[in-house]
C-alpha cells in the first residue's frame, strides 16, 4: 500500500503497478477502484474495456501534474509530453481531492517514507 500526497496532505491510497502484468492489466475488469492506481514509466493510457470512466493525471519526473483528463470508457489517449508516470482514479475523484495541473504530488509507502 502506498499513499498519494500533495502539499503534506494525503489525497488517497494508491496501488502501484510495479510489474509488466500489473501495468498491462491496470483497472480492466474492475467494477470500481478505491483510491488510485499509479503507473510508473507511462505517458499515455486507454480505457478500452474499462467499466467506468477515469480521471487521469499525467505527472512529470519531479512530481508536477502536467495534464489532467477525464476519459470516458472505450477511448485511446495520446502520449503526453513530459509525463513520466500516470495516476488513474474513478472520474470525479480529482475534483474531490483538489488535484489540478501544476500541483506537486508524491508517492509515499505505508510507513511514510518516499518511494
């Protein structure tokens, strides 16, 4: 378990897609997601086969949110220049969390240290 943090505030719990299989599977075949899915080394995503729409944040290497999009089901996104990792959550989550372009986010492990 990890935590998505911005401005010393925990936004959500986060599952990290650490291996190729987890990256490929993502949120497919799930009816919901609590918190967020973080996909390292990623610049674009798709929602083909998803069961619900997603908020997607494209994040630069330094943790700055470069771009946010809400993707309906069965769409293919374009690569985002400068993005190094992606955060996915159920549509509407980012608005509740106050996550917007320009925010700086970090991923912390359950013990509170940075990953």
